[in-house]
C-alpha cells in the first residue's frame, strides 16, 4: 500500500505490536497484580499490611481478604485489556498505517482504566476506595498523613510512584499525541510533545512529591525537638534524581552543541549524576529502608547474633532471601550501565528497551515492598531502629526485646 510506505519506516516493529498506550496500560495492570501478590504473601506469613497502612478493616469476617479484592480488580482490568489487544492485532496485522488508524482502541482502554479507579465497583470496599482516592489526592501535592493516620501508606504509594515516573511520562506523551493534530498516539512516540522539558517535568513530579514529604517529616521532627537529619538525607537522595532527568532531556536534544557543551561532556555529566543517584538509592534501600547492616561498621556487619550483614530481628526465616533481594536490587539499580557497552549502548533508546527497563523497575519495586513492609512490621513489633523515626509510630517509645 502507498499509505504504508509513507508511514511504516518511522514506526518500529515493537510499537506495531504494542503501541505506547497499550504499554502504559500493561505496566499499570501488572503493578496491580504485583500489589495483590505483595498483600497475599505477606498475609500468609502473618504480616498485617492493612493495619500498617491504616487501611479500613473488613466490616465482616465473611468479606474477601484485601489481596482477593486486589486480584479481582486486576482480573477485571486484565480481561478487557487482553480482548482489546487481540482485536487490535486482528485489525492491524502489523501495518503501521492501520496501527495509526485504529488508535481509538488502546485509548478507549485507557479511559476504562481511569474509570475503574474512580467509579465504584461492587466487589471493592466503598470505604477502601474512598481511602485510596483520598491518599492519592493527599500525596499528589506532596502531603503526608500523621503516623496514626496512614503515614506509612502515603510513603509506600509515593515511593511506588517514583518507580512509575517514566510510565507516567509515557502516559502524558500518549495523551499529548492523542490530542495533537500532527501525531497519532499509536505512532512513533514523540517524547518532546508539549515542549522539550514538559515530559521531564512530569517524570520529576513523583520525586518532588517524596522530596516534599521528607521536608514535612523533618519539620515535624524538628518541632518535637528530635533528631531529623535522616529526613534531610532522604530528601537529598530524591533530589539526586533531578540532575539525571535534566541531563537525559538535554541528551535527547537534536543539537547538544547549542547547550554549550559537547555530546561527550554531556554524557560524562549524565554518567556521574546517574552513578551518584543509583549508589545513594541502593545504600538507602539496604541500610535505611530494610535496616540491614551491609554498610554498617564491621562490628555490626560481622555480629555473631545474626547472619552476616543482616539484622537480629527478621520475619523472613531464610537469610538467602535477604541476600537475593540485595543482589537483585543492586543489579536493577544499575541498568543504566547498558549505555557503557558498545553493543548495548542504544538499548535504552529502543522502544522495546524502554518498555523492558520500565518493567524491570516495577519488578524491583515489587521486591522492595516485601522487605520494606517486613522491616516496618519488625520496627512496630520489636521497636524501631535507634536513630530512625521516619515511619514507625514512636509515641510509646518501644525498644527492642532483648530477651527474644
């Protein structure tokens, strides 16, 4: 077809099979399944996640558990996604022109996805849905509940949003292209849609939310005449994401020389920024979010009271789980290193590569949640770490049980 010849060369094969709106939807739905698995497994090992995040309890023991409600929501969202994809493939047959012509299908599903979170569904708790929407509204401006009102849930959700930062950026790109007269939302993604720095700003919003939450927590602790340095250090961690975002946007500029530096200089600056961000974030995951002693002084790291580099009180019995989590977290924090390989340096620029990186970050966050919730459960039942008052409810001044 003549129309195909004019359109197809600009659209890669991966985008013909899975256009950007479908990729965004797929990762969001996978995230819901992942959260259900988090809730399910943690419930099996007697960690009450709803009580930690102050989620409304079930009104009756006959009501389905929280993870089952999550699975039901994920199923309701998955079935139309699969049907929509099958219909889309049947109609387009990999033709770039047809992919552009049928852009309505993936965007209709995006509307359904948003409606599922806003509209009341019969199998989901009305009070739970209201609480979730209230939490989203609160954290959307960087708000933070008090410890007894769901602070831990606010932080978990805001942290999850940082893992979805690039997905949110792609969602914005998809919507921007949908309402653009010069682009199709299922065509080649135009990540400069709306301006060179609008998409980077959208990507930065989740980090701005967490940065503001850390500042709020610091001010609360400061007013109570308690130590708050850990909150400033946490705020600094999130601030290290901004140079990476800005430099990445500058690298996508068609003429980096107009910015006053060469491509090589820009790459070196980006490399330094992403290394600092990854190293700092990995340290914080292990040492602060999970309370493990990998980066502690030798006397704590080599203590005979617990396995090497772990901690005394643990809810997961197998020490290998902690070591595997550390290893996987470290590896997935360093996926940027693909750009250092002469064979993989363009991997992150391919649409399939971008999608894979977004999926791996959601996987990393899924693993992180298991150990972050386990750590918070231990803090609440064994007492918080001596210098950590970030998330635990400190009103009772609990201490570690030394007789256990």
